[in-house]
C-alpha cells in the first residue's frame, strides 16, 4: 500500500492481528485496533501486559513477528520501510524523557528538524520558541535538562517531538516517572494537544485522565485486548472479569 | 519486565530496571573512576613526595657508612650524568609515549567504533584484535614488533634506517590501541539506551545518532580512562630498555657502569628515574581533573 492511497476516512493507525515475542516470551498475541485521525485513545492494563511494546511497535522501535501495522497507509512491518518517512509522521514521548543532556532545552527542540529534516535554523528556532511557550516553559530555553524538574523535562520532550510536525503522538507512560505534583502540568499539556485535534495514543496509569480525554479506551492483559469502549461505558459497565478486577484495584 | 534493547551492537540497558527512573544522577563519591591510576596520582599529598625524596637522598648515607664512597660523591656523579640521562634518555621516553598514545588513540577510536558496528563482519574482527592486544604482555608485543619490523627500509632508492625508538612506538601503540578501543566501546555503552531510542524516534539515522547524540556525551566519560592509559604508558616506556632502545633506564645503567658500577649509585640514579616519571605524570593527572571539571559544568 502506498501513502497516496490513504485518506482521512480511513484509520490513521490500523493494527491488525499483531504478534510480537521477545525470545520465547510472547508479549503481543494478536492485537487489533483502528485509530481515526484526531482520536485520542488510551491503552491501560497491568504491567507486563504488552501495552508499551504495542505503542513502540507503531513507530518501529520494536519489530513485530506477524500481523500488520499501517500508519497513514504506510506498512510498518515491511523490510523496505522508509523509517524517516514514518518517524516524521509519528512523534513519541518516553517515560524517562530521554532528553539529550548535553544540549539546552531549546537546542533539544531544534536539533532534529535542523539535522534530520535539514530545515533552516532560523525558521526552526522561531518555531521551537513558540513550542516552548506552548508547553509553558518560556524562560527555560537555555536551561540544560539536568537543571529542570521531571515535569519540565517531560514538557520539553513533548515540544521536541512536536517540532517534527507529527500527525500522531505516542505517549509511553509519560507521567510514571514524575513526582505527583508535576504530573498535572504534563497532563494539561497533553490535553491541550488533544483538544487541538492531534491524534494521540497514550499508555497510561492515570485513570482519571484517561476518562477525561480519551475517545476510546483499550484494556490489555497478557498480550491481548480484553475489552475496549468509550470511557463512559468502559468505566461504568465493564463486562470482563479481568477488567473489573483491574479497575477495582486501581480506582 | 526488562525490555531487551534492540539496537544492534549496543549492549547498554536503561540505567535501571525499576519503573521509576531519574535520567541523570549527580556524580557521587566512590565511582569506578576513583580507582584509576591517574586519579590516585593526582591526589598524592605533598608529604608523600617529600618522603620519597628524603628516602632517595638518605640512602647513600646509610649504604656508604661501610665504604669509602661518600654521599656527596654519589650525588656529584648523578649531577654529572644528569644532562646525558635527560636529553638522551627521558626525552625519548616522552617522545615514545607521546607518539604511541597518538597512534594508539587514533586506531583505538576506529577500532572502538568498529566494535559497536551492527555488522558482524566489522564487529568481530575489531573485537578479536582488541582482545588479543589488550590481553597480551606488553613486553612480548614489543619483542615481536622489534624483531618483525625491518631495521631499514628503501624509499625511492634511498635506504632509511628505522630508529629503535620508532619501533618501540609501534610496539607500545598496540596495547594502547586495544585499551582505547575498550574505553570507547565502554563509554558508548554507558549512555542509556533511551538516548538511542529518543534519537531514533526523532528520525535520526544510526550514524547521526552516534555522532550527534552519543559521542558528544561520551567525550567527558572518556577523558579519565584515556589519561589513565597515558600515565600507564609513560610508566611502561622503560620496558624498551630491555630491547636496547636508548631511553632513561638504558642511559642510567650506562652511566652507573661508567662510574664503575658502585652499588651506592643504584638508589640515587634509579630513585631519580622514579621521581622524574612522577614529576612528569603528576601535572598531567592534575590537568585531567581540571579538564573533567570543565566539561562537567555543561552536563
């Protein structure tokens, strides 16, 4: 399938029967889901259920053994995959921020568009400053990651990802490493993005947040999607025993 | 669950397996780097130096009590031979160590980068060479190089004799190359794999990630072990005396022989050799620490 055959009436991310193993350990056992443009989906589930692995497969950080993942019509599970093309479309934010510690916040945001996309530094700089303002970090442009709090670093990481102008943002447990008081500032930033119509896929343990922003919630356990639905029905009216048990422990 | 790292050739893990991870911890006491020879040298207190000097100077006094040769005579002999020992000898120790380090570092960096190549055909030979030269006795390598290299070469009809010290440079640069290769590999692997993943997700290629993200972070980490190897190398240059290369120890021995092999001369001459090595390496060790501090501010 080529890029041109994709239009917005089709799912922007389409996952079909994905299988993934690390050695003998089968982590994903046939996962399927479709995400439409502008949708916000949350993936929840106990640790080790494969949710992070799934999200990392979408931008080819992990490869899959069977099944198909398409992003705007690009098949990810393809040995001839143009990774540059895929990663321009898909931004990712990590649990541990992974900012480049030898560069300032502004440089972190500016680096990839200049070095990878070869855009003009002056354009990138004005865009980067706007992004830093957007994540409410004006005044921190020249700080090194080591001088910022976890929440601030994570917001720089979000800005860094946005600088590539992605169509889809992946968030891999982005608040799990944060102090409770800084979690909110990061969630507010994500919420702003979601409200602007960015397609977002989140792996999260923040149930309240998932309930608030998600259009659709997926519950994974032991490598399969056990249950999914819009938040209103998902939280109020879970059918599967495993979902009920998980929700009762966490809520 | 620990997610295995999928970057070919790179063995670094996330810095912890715990769900909560702080990206960079402040430098704390008791790091492996504290065990480095250069670190130890830089932290030598002044009294240790004085003690060493006192022992060297006092020795002829003790040993000459039973003979007619006096302490003054011993030091006069040392003083007489000093210009010869330094310009004909120690200078070559410095030259040999400098060039061996230069060549060893250049090849070591290449070999270290080859060691993390995703291609086995590049990685395996590099790992093999590194392990061979890293684990061979230096003296054996020196002997092999000295005997294997021709003692003269013909370039454009002219016969050029290769001086012994040049061969010594080649012999000593081999173990340095292998150890620098490991320093480079270790430094690259000490960068958390999250840095590779973050760069990858920003569409960096492997080459771009290595040169723009990983290596700049490695530079600071490589300074202490690198200087440590320089100090060790300098201290190892007297090995060349066993092969007849003219350097500090060779010339000291010749000087003692010229002074009729008096046993009272051993400690002043070799003690002086010891002191001059320390005196050469000490400022380098101090400078290394200053250099590290300068790069530390940025991180």
